C-alpha cells in the first residue's frame, strides 16, 4: 500500500539510513526517498527537522519528524504491525537483549569502525583494528546466544540486531579492503560470515546495501572531509 | 512464585538512581547490592561481562544492563501502574529521543566540568546549552511526562543531585541560567517519594566527587 505521508531524509551511503529503509521494506511500506548530500552544506529541511543533532536519517510520518535510527526502527515496528514479522521480540527479556546488542553496535562497535576509517596515524589504525576485531568476536558470541541456531539474530526472521549490525556490512567490507584485512573473518567469526551472506541476500535488504566500489570511493571523500574538519587551524 | 529482583548499585551513580526511581514508582520490592567500582564483584562481572558496569537489574536470575533499557524492561513487565512511557508511538519516540539525548550529553559533559581540567570552561558552556535545550523541551509542563513523571524525568532528575558539585567545581550557577529546570527538579523531589528516596543529598555527592578528585590526582 502506498503511503504518501512517509518520507526518509537520508543518503544512500549511510548505514543509519539503510536501517530505516530495511525496516520499511520488511513492513512493505512505500516511502519517498529524499537524498541529502553529505559532502555539501546541510539542507534547510535537515536543519529544520533535526535541530538538535542536524543528522540523517530523519523519518517523517504524517509530517512528524523522528530522529535517531534505532528509535525510528522501534516506531516503525509499533505503527505497522499488520504485515510480516516483528522487528523487536514481544517477550520483555528478549526485547531487552535485542536492545542491548543494538546499543553495543552503536556505542562500541561503530565508533571503533569509524576510528579505523578516519585513523590518521598507523598507531591509531592499529588500535582501532584490534578493537574492531575484538568487537566481531563479541558479536559472534551474541549471535550464538540470540539466534538459537537459526539464520538471524532475530531467529527465523530479520530483527532489530540484524538490521543494526547488517546495515554496516558495506562499510565493513570497504574499510576491511582499505586495511587489507577481512574484518569479519572465517577464522574468528564463522557464524557471522554465514549470517552476513544470508542478511545481504534477503529480499528486504539486497536493494538497500550499496555497491561496494561506489561506497569505497565515497569513503575516501568522506574521510578527507572529516580529517580536514578535525585539522587544527593555523 | 514471588519475583526475585536484585539491583547492582553504586550509590552516587545517576544511572542507578534512575532504576531505583522506576522500581519505587512501580512498587517493586528488591534487594540492593552496593558495588565497589574499584574492586568489582564476581557477580557484577558475571552479570555484565561486556561493559562491567552498574546498574544491572537481575530479575529471577536474568541480568539486564544499560539503564534506559532497564527502564523500558521495568515498564513493560510491571505495567499495572505508573507508566513511564506514553502509549502513543509518536509520543513514545519523542520521549525516547530526549532520554537518549540526556544519555549522550549530561554525564560526559558534567564529568568534564567537575574534573576541572583545561576544557572546563568549554564544558560549562556545553552543559548550560544542553540544560537550556532541555528546559525549552519542558516548556510550561509540570513534568517532561506531562501531568506525571515519565522516562525523561526519570532519566534527568538524578543528575540534578550532581548540580551542586558541577557548580562548586566550576564556580557558576545552574539556577541562574535554568531556573525552570531547577524548579522542575524540586517539584519532582517534593511530589515523588520514589525520587526523594533515590537521590542522595547533593553534599554527599560533592564529598564523593572531592574524594574521587583526590584519588585521580586532580586536587
């Protein structure tokens, strides 16, 4: 069913935006895709709809803006309940575990990944790489716990943690290539390797994950922009 | 079968205070275990192996970590009274947004204020900006939750017991910049026993901060 009042303000390269799109695809909700250029000054719409952080994604439903990807995911899950599968489990304890691991991705794993991308010195990069690899091992353990032998963190179907982590797969591959390492390796994280393949091939995901070469090219430009902004002015 | 509820606590922690307020609001009986953060117990390391932090809520042997996640768990399990979150999905998303904002900002900025290093002036400005943003969000409402306290009130009010420490270490007045917010904090403590019981006296927090600064070689 086409929903004329559903809009996503974001960019094709952002994993946080990808999360929102995957959730909407899972729920079969059609939406308007509004592209924000991350390499250009921020748009009026972005500044007006997310005055606190001025970041994408911003999700619009009936003209109400919602910010922060994991909060958007919960909103989508609560509003569109008639179709397909739930994103969060209904059991309170399982729900808390899903939230915990999604928060781990955002608070620990992603920052380490970001440091690896923009690391200015070899030392910075080495420290970040160790953190990222350690993170993948922790997530491999989490997968064992949550999946209970099924294909996804969410069990038979894609859930909250799958979307939170899976949205990073494109960047994980790009950054890995940059460091000449497989960040999600068969040796240390065999289950995650398998999960990554299942996730990427999923109907709701495959058109959302970007082309890796295009992302790599964008990554170089983004890194340059960030490093320039961080450089001390003389 | 009776529920067994245990809270791994550290009395100065604003994050742990949040959980105590929520448990108080819901009328839940629980055991409180004090942790020594410089000498963490086996139980803590077992119940929160990833972050090794408090608070941890242990419900019938199962651990839940991260205070906002704990609050949402408590709200869902003990849904018979004092709802912490609105029932409307959009209102709920807004409440979670502001609770998350408080998480991202207040603790780390506040820490830079009381530590009193070279970035203290910058941190003071940032803190006042955040508190002013929150004050604007409160507007003319009695509480962030409307007529009653909700998750945003519970997330923020514990930090107000640290205001005296921020002010004294930073030599500034939070009330001067945010009178409505200070009034809101007073209102929470006066009207909600769960709040007044969970929050230590600001002077106790200040004593703790000074001890910590000595320990960190900052005094």
